[in-house]
C-alpha cells in the first residue's frame, strides 16, 4: 500500500535559517502530493501541493518539488520565522479502492528568535 | 466562507462517562473524515463518510466508538464508557471528493478523560 516517510523531529532552527524537511513516498502511479501545516492548537491546513512530476508547489515562502525519480517531495524555506513553528505533514491522497489519504507522522519545527 | 467547525473545543469527562463530539463540514462537501491525534503523535484514521454512509469504519478502535452523519452534513462521534486512553485531540475533515482532493480540517476537540 501507499506510505509516506518523513524525517524525525523536532527540527530546531534559529530565525532566518534555511529549512529542509524530507519526505519520501511509495505509491502506485503518480498521485498528487501535499504538505499540510498544523499550528499550535489548530487543525491541519493545506500549505502547498503538486499534481504531477516536476511540479513545484509554493506558498508563504515554502516550496516543494515533485521528484518522480527519487519519489520525494521535500519541503524547503530559505529563511524561517518564529511564526513558522508548527508541525508539518507530508501526505498522499487516496488511491485505488481506498478513500483514505496517507499522512506522514509529522515533523515538528521549532524556530527560536 | 465558513470552514469546518467542531464542538466542543475542549471536553473534560470522568472515566466511564459517554461523550459526543460534533463536526459541521463545509457546505456541499460529501466526504467527511474523523481522525484522532494523541499527544505528539501523527493522525490516526477513525472513520470515513460519503454522504450519510460510512464505507470505511476500519479505524474505530473498539465498539465503544461509533459515528453517524445526517442530512449529508453534520456528524457526531460518540465514545461510550470513556477510558483514559481515549484522551486525545479528535479532528474532523471534509472534502468535496472522495479523498483524492485536499482535505479541510476543523480545529479539533481536545478530550481529556480523568
């Protein structure tokens, strides 16, 4: 079945540092790929998505490129802010006969001033 | 427009009591999901609704858990005879498709069983 593997957290950075959160996936075919973000005390919200190979999703300074050859969708930001402190989830949509999306375990990001 | 709402936002209950958690999805969204998120953990799928039917309830952890959806809209998750291990944040999400699309999450209900 489909699976998503994210790097373990927490990731702790100083403000203005460069961020990478790794995500690799196993899936049948070429699904869309998602990154969700969960701020403290809130539900998840879509951060960005890519629908086909080599697509780059971007939002709020975050970017991720759909790499079919390495089955990866790593999240990057050039200069993080304290307000980016949150948990980030990489996700696959439902596929085949399942209606259930597949989420990674989440990576906690802590940004210090 | 209005997003997904959940109530209550917090619920503290004594062990052995029953609780009901409510989810109001985005209007027109046919798919509705319940997840559980324990402290520091990822998302645990509980149940999926398409309209008023639940084609997949494989994630419900025991027969103490049940859920229904009425009018293709509001859903209620009921936990009977609550146990301390039921303490978690319960998240509801809706989408316009069948899981192939983006999900829209509510803010969650934090359940604490004492």
